C-alpha cells in the first residue's frame, strides 16, 4: 500500500543525497549545510504553526447545547 510517510522516508534521503552531490565540482559541505538549514527552517515553521493552533483554549461547545 502506498503511504506518504513511506515516500518521505525513502524519497527524502535519496533526494537530499542527489541534491548535495549533483555538482561534483561544488563544495559538498556548503551544499549540505545550506540544505540542512533550509530543512530545519521548514520543520520549525511547521512546529510553530502547530503550537499557535493549539493555544490551550477549549473548543467551543457544539451548536444546540
């Protein structure tokens, strides 16, 4: 069965390796550090948005009660 986490677990590392090593004349360390910083920024953005969405207020009661 096809599942999104499977795609991320298999395709993510392969894509990262391809992106970092695609230019043999380039600086692999600089490419890897830039990619890592970009991925961390994305993850932290998702976490912050999630935390703002879960601000601790209880949900409103359903209509009719």
